[in-house]
C-alpha cells in the first residue's frame, strides 16, 4: 500500500502553482457529451484520479477520450456516443458520475445510472437532481440499483426552485436545460465559481445562460450545441490548502494562479487569524511569522466559507492561540478527520454539527489514515508541523483531488515522500 511519509517542522517558502479545479473540470467533462460536430480539447485539466474515473465513464459510453496529463490536456470526441449506462463500479468510486444524467437526457433522451450508494460524508441524496430533471419532463424510475430516466416528450423549459443550492443538482439542471425547448428559470441555484465556469463553457458551445453566479439563472434552450475548446479555472480549494500550509508552518508562499475573488471567505478568516495575505492579479502571497490566532468558522454554500476547506482549517486551528468553534452546515457527518487529528494529539470535542478545537497543541507524528479527500489534506497539513514522522495511509483519497501534492510541497521546502510499503 502506498503511503506518505512526512517529517514536520520545515518552514514552507517559495512559489507553488495551482492546477485546474477538480470541481470545475468534472462537470465540464460531463458537458462535453453535449458537444457535436468535432472533438473538444480541454486545457488546464488537473492530473487526478477523479479525471481518470470520469474519462473511463465516458469511454464506457462509447466516447473517445485521450488524456495528456503531461500537457494538462484532455481530448473528448463525443460524436461517437452510443451507450447510456453508468455502471455501479464507476459511480461508487465517484459520486460526480451522476453529472452525466443531464447531458445524456439532453443528447440521447435516455440515461441509466447506478444509484450512488453510501458515502463517507453524509447521506448526500440526489433528490434535487431528480426533481429538477422531472420538472424538465424526464420520467424517472428506480429499480435493480439503477435510476433510469427517459424523455418521451423531449425536455421542456420549466420554473425550478431548489430547496437547497446543491452544486451537482444546479449543474445537472443547467446541462439538461441548455438543450430543452423554451426557457428554464432556476431559483436558489448554487452560486459557486464552478457553476459560472460550467455556464461559460455551455454558452461557448451555443447555450443561452444568464445569471450564473447569482440566485436566479435563466436558460433559453438551444437546438444544438457545438463542441468547443475550453480552459478550466484554477482550483480554489487546492489554493486554500497551500495557503493554510504557509500559515501553519509560519512560511512565505506565493500561490500562483489563485483567484482571490474565489477565496474571499478563506482570505478573510486567515486575516482574522493574524496571517498576512497579499493579493495580486496573478496569485496570492501568504506570509506568517507568528502562531495564528483562534477563529470560529461556519461552512455555508458559496459565497460562504467552503465546506471543502473545513478540515484543513481545523488542522490549522489545533495549533492556534486560543479555542475555536467549527460548525459544519453543508454536510452531515463531515468530521472524520477529527479522530485522525486526535491521534496526532489534537484536543477537539464534537457536539452534532459543531466542534470545539483547543489550540496550542504540540502535534506528534504517528500512523494515520486519509478517510476522505479533504480529511486527507488536513492530516498532511497537521503532519507538516508535527514533531517527528507521520505516516499517512489510504492516500488514494488524496489522489482524487490534489494534483502532484508531493512534488508541489517538496518544491516549497516540505519533507514529504511517497513510499510503497
Ligand atoms: C459538490 C462538490 C463537493 C463540495 C459540495 C459542496 C463537486 C464534484 N463536488 O458536491 O466537493 O463539498 O459541492 O460545496 O463539485 N443534497 C440534497 N439533495 C440533492 C443534492 C444534494 O439533499 O439532490 C444535499 C447534500 O446531501 C449535501 C448538500 O446538499 O448535504 C450539498 O450537496 P451538493 O451541493 O449537491 O454537493 P455535491 O454537488 O455533491
């Protein structure tokens, strides 16, 4: 089994370049299914297991996919699409597989996708995806572990109110509505930068979407969408993770490519913790020369504090001056990193969706495991300041979402290596 071996105590300094966003590239790859006439070339595609999984999924539909990770490019030719089934093995590995439901319905009028099943971070139902697609005219049936959808009368524009601004549901509805007949209005949609990126890509293909990034999105359906080349936005969560690495190790790191507009709540909280954050058009410099201060955080849909940064922030708060309160409102059961941080000496109490984190801990290296992607990132951050050696197991979770983590951390001075033992 592969592990990360990390020796803590190094101050991180230098420049680290952020890759394309995982959560932007996955819906954009799903949207390539809508593109006709030619091949699509996507640029700034991060080298991640999740990208390999969705590529495998598209290939299983008969689509030609070529990945050139050394050039950050992915080529998709969806003109050859023939199947409509997403098998259990792929959906189980990556819930975002469900994002092909909207494009398949729009393009072929049929989709059959395995039920996602349990997930480490909360129950994560898909009811909002299904409600939205039904409003657009999809007929949905569930049986034998699969969700099957058809559009006997085609997709028709509709008024859709989302009870919760779900990122995935907004994306699925956007993709289906782009080729529906007439106008769709999505009220209370997700407003994440990844939604805006998907809408920009769909508009480039010929869709007519207005209001992405606000609380009402209007979509006028197009008859046909043409494949177009596209460049993915930088990953705000990867950027935020390196910002915390710089702050925790009292370092000085320039996070090249980071878009500060996408990181406002993270920057605000780091400043509140006493960290110096200098923003410019090409990136963000993070400097810290003292112990950070305790801050309270509460996760919320964008533009609130991102749930995908909660675990990493908590790792930082274990060594902060004072006691912090961390509240998770987006997912149930997203505190799996707490047990692993406790193994390293952290003093954290959980009460429902709230954790109380005592600061000024002397973290100590030990054997720990990544229980999910962001929990894995939190453990790595804690290990960077822990006394002695930390061994991190189950790093396949980290490979799902961090492009070249080891090389990037080594390049700014961390003592980290990947071993097979
Ligand atoms: C996306 C991100 C993930 C991030 C999350 C929240 C991708 C590939 N993943 O996940 O990294 O943590 O947004 O920012 O972009 N919900 C329902 N019914 C639904 C759909 C969601 O109740 O039909 C609930 C979920 O259980 C969860 C909350 O809504 O509690 C947020 O989920 P959602 O925004 O849909 O997250 P994902 O799109 O799965």
